[in-house]
């Protein structure tokens, strides 16, 4: 029940999938909220450290998720899925991983631009490996914003595809990521 097998996903994959999805949505909403604040708002100063801390937790979860995917068995595709559907699903997953890691890398570059180390709630600090100049920080900020929106667009398409499989095509695609498979 914990591990993936030929028939579907196990509990570890399912929990990592949904926790990462919720954290990504939370970070996007918080980031969007922070951009609407003025200098004199309390959250203008509090929000960034929460955003960075949760972003670093997401980094750990995504690395764990990637390692789990590499060393775990991938469920067999559903027999009713064509090669095109399988390739499309794989492409969207790869794009989402790439976008998420790019947003995290650009967030790291923004955070360390002035030499301050990113930390998880002040408990665990990460080293400052790169300090960008003012001209490059703006580029990192642009990448962070545009790719964050791209994550939301691709994740929405991913969710819409899963729902169409469930409600229109009526196959087990969505059920496989909701309910752990038994041995």
C-alpha cells in the first residue's frame, strides 16, 4: 500500500503529490498577495520569510519526490491510453518539475542577492553560493513571476485533464492518484 506497483500509485507517491500541489498553490497565493502590499503593510515584511521557508520545505519535498520517482516502480499505463496520451502526460509532468525547480532556483537567487542566507523559519540556514547584482536580480524576479504563473497554468491543465479522464472518458486516471493501490 505504501509503494507503487504495476496497477497504481502507493500512499507515498499520493501524499507527496498532493502535499506538493497544496504547497505550490499556497506559495503562489502568498506571492501574489505579497506583490499587492505596500511597504507599510505588516505582511510586506513578514510574508517573504514565510514564503522562503515554505519554498525551502517544498524544495526538500520535491527532491524527495524526484528520488522516490527514480527509485520507485512506475505504474503501468492504463491499456485504454494511447501513445499520444501517455507522451502528453509525461511531458506535462516533466514541464511541471522543470518549472517548479526553476522557480525555486530563481527564488534562491532573489533571496541571496544581498548576501542574506535563506532559512527555514530561522532554524536551518542554507549557504549563500551566488550573489547577483541589481541588474540580474530583476531578471531573477521576472523568471520567478513568469514561471510561477506557468506552473499554475500547467497544473490547471493537468487537473483539467485528470477531471476529463474521470468525468468524460470515465477511466481510472484520477482514481489512481487519489486511492493507494493494494498489493
